[in-house]
């Protein structure tokens, strides 16, 4: 019997058992209700498998496809989440504090079967269905033995061995997806009828109005506009290799990341990449705990659909705490190395990611679910260690100094009535005259290169009062502190940036409101001492403890502290003015927002893991401020040199009082005053304020 036949037989056996569960009783009504509900969901998955096998995607009308998609995701939508087993609080209410969180996790893992069903991954369905039946059987057996319920440890152990036993399967599947140009996503991009939005329902992702309206909008754009969008994106990628001196001709694979609805642009981009000698590959953003679900949803290195409920995703971001221990970490790393060895030639050919981000989704300020699974302090320490080792392992097979990347962003219809105008504005912003910006930014850099430190002060409600210590040049004729960043890897144009000296960098960074990786922060304040975070707070929750935990988990990424890894001055006043005029400034992604004022990144430097590559500005000077006191440990203590995170926080122009370059002799050169550029030679940057009707200061 072949491997495929064995998996098919296992599937038929486990489904036969699942079909009987809704009719069975073992004397525990609450648990019976849970297992019956899950079994009915799995029957819907089985029905979906049959539907797909019968060519249902081509035969069904749009309404039938939409109804099926809604049925698969209805339970966790906000209007139903209060009574969903996917909600840990409801699961605890119904099933008790001992088993509620574990069984809420189980149901959440079963929901990953939607994606695997559409990809035709039968083995992935089988292993999760078998876990479900195994746990159900444990409850039935305990009841038959008059023991009531099994022990919490018994159920936790079963989940642990599921995660451990299938770590290798998951690592090999995931790695293959990342390097396979003939994978599921590429077939969707290249083979779908993009004039008919029914194709969106073939992904196995939630299809919201955002994806539908985006696809319809792109379908109606002239091919010339699609070409401008795609060409800007791919040319930025190519230019990223050019400016770093990396030989793109030695590479063969580019990794795509995108939101469903942008396939028409991506089809053109794939053709462009092929002209560069690159085949495009793309995997799904992780939906299973075996693929590290919860760690990468807002880093779109893969494709994704709509988010049915961001609170649901937030509640389950730490589900790995059920089994996350030292042995599992070692098992996971070992499995990943085996997978990398299997695909090492393909990995060597990987050129790096090309990401299409979206913005404009509804604001999300998460609520605290007290019953959600949480990492212990020891697990948080272990997670930091794992992330560092996993990053080192990845770079062993795909060295960062041999790759590049690009990121571009577009709005989605959820942003409201301004969508179409904002989309056009975004295309304009993404294609601004980079030669003009290069020239003006060089003027900024020439002034900044004379500075010892920079002082940044807020105005109005903004309490920023920060001193940033700068690298000291030894040969100003040949060296520079700041990189002149135009439209290459980070589209659009508009910033100069550096890695600050940590010692002597101190003060408070404050923003009244920020959206970072899909999460809102109110009155975010971070205090630095010698370049390291000493304190932090926000006003999202009622207690200081909850506010600090929120920042600790989502900005500090569970590190006790982080360095100030980047100081930059955004120069894209055109983007800022357009955003103010359209009332969307709080909706913009970091990619654009960081160009709309000075910004500060906590975590690794902007040259993370590539500090030894020599970088040159267009004027021929070498960018020498690529390191700081932490990253310089990479040769002697590599585990201490990187934090594997980098989060940009921008002070918008209207909250900026003054940004001044202070020389060693105490003389001062004011760069920005009351939200306007005042350095001679930078007058061009103030024109959008005058010509686009945004004159308030």
C-alpha cells in the first residue's frame, strides 16, 4: 500500500469515528456539548473536502461560495465570539478552568484544517483529527472507569506529543512551501480568472469585503496603472541588491508576501521577477501551532486573507505555552535543521522577501482575556532564546548579507469612502521623484554629519525630550553617519537613518497615539538610559501592570530591555499632507508613517546581521554608523548581539517641536522647527504644506 493510500485509509477511519460522536453520551453534558460541536465542525471540513474534490469551486455560484466561507468562519466572528469555544473565557465558563484553555486551543488548532482542506493536504487533516479523537477517547474512558474526567496533565501531555511528534513533518512542509515556485499560492496568482472574484474563495482563508472590493477595484484599473504598481515594487527589489552590492544573478527565488485581492498586480510582478531570473514562491501565513501560529500574522511573509476576528487571534497568540519547554525547543530546532539540509540548495538560491502590505483596517485595541493561555516567565526567557537560535539557523542557510528585500503598501476598502482617492494618492507617493529626495536628503546628511548629538523635543501634548548620541566620524571626506534612503527596499522614498551610539542616548520618547503591527497604543512613552529602555508605559488599560505587560509582550517582544537601534528623519511631507487631508494619518502602516517625521526603532539596528557589509551613499561616502555597542558583540557573544525584533515609532510633524543637530563645540543647527524643515536647502520639503492646503502648525 502506498503512502497516499495509507493516509486515505487513516482519513476514512478517523472520519468514521468522528461521525458517531454527536450521537454519543458519556455522562458529562458540558464536555459532550464541546466534543459534539467540534465533531460537527469536522464534518463540515469533510463536506468541504468532497466539495473541492467534485470541482465545486468552478461549478458553484458566488453566493454558494460566500455562504460556505461564512459557515466555516462564523463561530469566531465578533458577533458570535462571546459564545464560541474559540474564546478562552467562554471555554473556561463552560468547561472549567482546568480544561477550558486546553480545549479552546484544541478547537483553534482544528480550525487550521480549513486551510489544509483547500490545499488538499490530507495528512495534515488526519493528524489533527486523530488528536481530537484521542482526546475525546480519554474523556470517554475516564467516564467509563468512573473517574469523572482525565487529569489535566494527561490532556496536556497528549498535546505535547502531538506538537513534538509532528515537528519534523511541519518543518519539512513549511520549508518546501517557502522555496517551491509551483506551490499553491502561485497557482492561485497565475491560473485564476482574476476578472471573477470567485477565485478568492479558493484560498481557504476568510473572505471579507476588503478582499472582495480590493479584487474588484484592481480588476477595473487600467493595465498601465497595474504596471506602475508592480514595476515600482519589483524595481525597488532590484535596486536593493544594487545599492548593497549583492549579485542578484546568483539567486533564483523571491519570496512573496501579500493580502488576497492583489493578485492582478502580483501576476505582473511575477513576470517582472522572471525577467530578473527569479521564480516567485509563497507560503500561507501560519495558521497552525506547528507552524508557529501567533508569531507572524502581522509580518506578511506569506499570503493571508481577511482577519475574521483580531481578538480571537490575540487571545491565542501564546497557545504554545501548553508544550513550550527546553526539550520541545531542541526538537523544533533539530527538525528545522533537517528540513533546511533537505532544501539547502533551494534556500541558497533565495534572494529574500518582497512584501505587499495593506493598511486601513478597522482599529483594534485588544481586550485582556484572563483565561487565555500565557507564557510563564521561564517560557518567555526560553522563547527569546529559541527566536535567537532559530534566526541564527535560518541565516546559516540564507545569509542576510547575500539577500535583500522590498516592502510596499496599499490601502484596503475598509478605510472608508476615501479608499479610491487614497489608493491613487498612494500610487503617487510610491512613485515620487527619488532624485529630488536624494538631493534634499543629502543636504540634511551634510548638516547631521557635523553633529555630536541630536536633540528631539515634542510640542503640545507630546512630551518627547530625547538626546541621541551619534557616531563620531574620523574621515568626514570619505565617511558619513546617515544613509540616504530613497525608493528601494522601503517604498516610498523619504528618510535618512543611522544606528545611534547607545552610551549618552537618553530621555523620553512619547507619541499620543500609535499603531504598531496592527495594535493601537495610547500615550505611549518609553524612557531610555544609555540607549537602553529603562521604563515604558501607555494608557490602553486601567492598570499600569496591564499597560506595561502589553508593551513588554508586543514591543519589547518579551525582552527585559531593548536598545535604540535606529534614529531616522522622515522627509516625505507629501505623504503626511495627503494623509492629513484625507483624515487617515492614524491608519498608515509603519512603512509610510516612518517617512512622516523623525522615527526611532527599538530592537536591532537597521543593518542587523549585515553590519560587516560596506554601504555607500550616492555621493560615494561610506555609511560607517552600522553598529552599536550591542550588535558589536556578534563576533564574541552572538547570542547577546541581537534581539530579533525592530519596531519603528514615529513622531508626526504636528507633534514635533524641534529637532536640532548639536555640534561638539555646542553650536546648534536646527533641522525642523514646529513641524517644518528650516535647514537651508530643504525648502522643497515644505511645499506640500503650502500647495495641498495643510497650513496649520
